[in-house]
C-alpha cells in the first residue's frame, strides 16, 4: 500500500477516534452546526495531515479532506436521531475513507491493486466464510435468558466460526485452543449457577459442533488453496 494513503488514513483515525472526546460528540449532537467543536474537530484533522506529512506543500490535499470531512459530519449531525445513530456512524466512516482514497488517487496518481478479486483463492476464502455465517441449520440457542441479548448466541457462533476459519488459514492453530479456553471460562460461571445438566450438555454439544464445522471447512478450503 502507498505510504501517502497510509498517512492519510492514520491522520483520520487519530483525529476521529483518539482526539475527539465524547463531550465533543454530545455537543455537536445538541448544537448541530452551531457547535464550535465541529469546526475544531475538522481543524484538528487538517493539522494532523500537516504534522504527519511534515510538508506544507500538501495544503490542497489537507484542505480538500478537511472541507469534505466538514460536509459529511454536518450532514450526519443534521440527519441523526436515536434510531439511526449506529447506521449513520458506519455510513459516515465509509464516506470518509472513500474521500481519502479518491483524493489520494487524484493527488498522487495512486492505484489500489484489486487483481486478487479475480483469483480463485479469494473466492474459496469468501465462500468458506459465507458458509460459516449461515446459522439457520444449527440448533437454536435455547440457553438464552431474559437477561441475554436478542440473538446473541447466534452472532457469537458466527464470530467464533469466522475466527477459527481465519486462524487455521493463517496457520495459527494454537489460537483455536485459546478461543475454546476463553469461551469455556466465560461460560463456566453461567453453567455453574444454572445447575442444569441438560443446559451444560446442550452448550457443550453446540460448542463442539460449531468448532468442528469451522475446523472442517477451514481445512477443506486450505487444501483447495494449496
């Protein structure tokens, strides 16, 4: 990856996540475009680009990114409400990264190599991951309680299978054991309090089935890639 693109992304990450306190976010949500924290936030992004590049000749790039950042953030705070906060956050970040890539492309004639999209190994990996995210054919999460999050068990299963898949493809088999141990520790307290043998057996079967499927699919894909 081009070093200029990396620097621009680094400036964005520092400015948006490390140098933006929650108090600033709340102030922008309350005062909208009247919040001076909005403009200070954008100014910090511009200054960060200068500092990371240590070159004032990039002022066009810095001001372009800062100006578009202001527009994106302004639209976000104007459209945001209690129901769409999360989705607008992701849209906001996607737009920021698209802006950075586009400006980098025009400023430095940069190109991102996407030839791997047409490689068979890429499609094998994608197919394996998608297969492991299909949870409908697995047993339902009967161990959920009123205190648990809705569909939490399903999403935990998807994440653990995806992680196992990636661990095996990158030849980190020890990480699979670590993941199994970590899940066992977190589940131990719940199962001890429940005093339910059937629940314990159900969780154990579900865990071993989930891990077994993920390992089998990962090893199958690994053999195809090799």
